[in-house]
């Protein structure tokens, strides 16, 4: 008789509404824990897994013996979702046709909360993370539902969120002349304007656009509201007026109060609804290695 998954839990999980976040799924038995077993179970359980992802926003597959990029690739393909090319400012290295290295920013740097490829013309609806090697200390991937962020911001700062919905937000990314690789990557994104400065730097302007979007009938906070690591960025309301510092402070508090830090174990695969869930990276130490894949 074919089996599905056993339900698990992690200490850090939270409950939003009536849904645990993330939903943790384990092998039905230790004899059914290989990467091949996981891929085959995923193929059989596709409709159920899609419903689970829609309800919970994040699924953590834990306890499976996934040991390589090729095995991770096989699991990703088992879902049957179409690939989407990675387009973004972050430096990534292709490992297989579907799998990339995670952001190459130094491990001691915190990567702030965001939706993957939020500034691209088309962002992926799903993102997978695979822990090939956990950090000996720190290095968690932090996640939270963007619907919660939108709700909390409307509660705490209704005037700011109302103005953002009305006039939007404008982002200005300043890339210095010694960062040619990042400039080339950003030229592929959906910026409103690109300004070339006399000192050799380049400013990429995005917006105005509302950071709050509707996904599946729910409001989510889709565009980032805090700064980007190692990149100089300025934000203003779409009418040119300044965003109050108190708004960024409240936003950061909401992120930290509601996020879940997933402490990686070797072989973990974390699947996120990229249109509903933000992610971040806590500072860690070598030899942390997390690989990613995205789907249309």
C-alpha cells in the first residue's frame, strides 16, 4: 500500500489563523526516506501538496536523505511546475539546470526579508531551498507570511499604508562603478528608469508602485520596506515626500515579532509560496551551503 507523508513539527513554528507555519512533513517510515522516495511521493501527492502550500504558505520536508544538488533537482521536478529563469541582482551560480547557489553575500551579513525577484517583470510563484550543509552556528532562513505584515502595518500605521496604496513607493538603487556585475544583473530587471551618473555610478529607479498587493483575495506586503544589504537604496512615497522613519521601525518590529527562524538540518527542503511568504537569511558561519530553485 502506498503511503504519503507523516506530519511533524519544529519548535520554532507559529500558528496564523488556524494554519501552522511552516507545515512540516516527514517520511512515512525510515525505510521510505531516500531522495527517490521523496520524489515519488511528491509525484503521487501533487494535488494534496498544492493545497497544503496554499493553506500554510510554507512546507518543510525533513528527515529525507537528500544529499546532492542532483537529488534536490529531482525532487523539484517531481512537483511538475514549470521552470523560470533566475533574474535578479544577487550573484548566483548555476549548479544544475534547475538549481542555483543561494545568495553569495558573505555569510556574516544579514539578508533582509524579501520576496524572490520582487522587482522582476515576472516573479516565481514558488521557491525551494535545500540545505546541503547547515551552518555550525546561526545561518537560519527566516520566513513570515506577508499577509500578516500587511495586516499589522494597517493596524499600527493606517495613514501610512493608506498613502502607500494611493501613491505607491519609489525605490532608488545606487550602484557604484566598481560593481559592474551587479549593474549587469539589475539591467535585466523591471526598473522604471536608469540614470548614469558623472562619477561612473548608476541609479536604478523602480516605481512608484504600491508595496501592498492582492494575492488570492488577500492583501500581502510584496515589495521590501527596509534597506538592502551592501546596496545603497533610498525610498520615498510616489509623490516624492519622505517616508517617516517611524514607519520603517514599525515594519521591522512586525517582521521580528512574527517571523519563524528555520534552523537547518542537513537534507532539509523548504518550499515557499513566493507570492505570499517573505524570507531572509540570518548571519551564519562556513561551511553553510543552501541551494535554491524557483518555479513559474
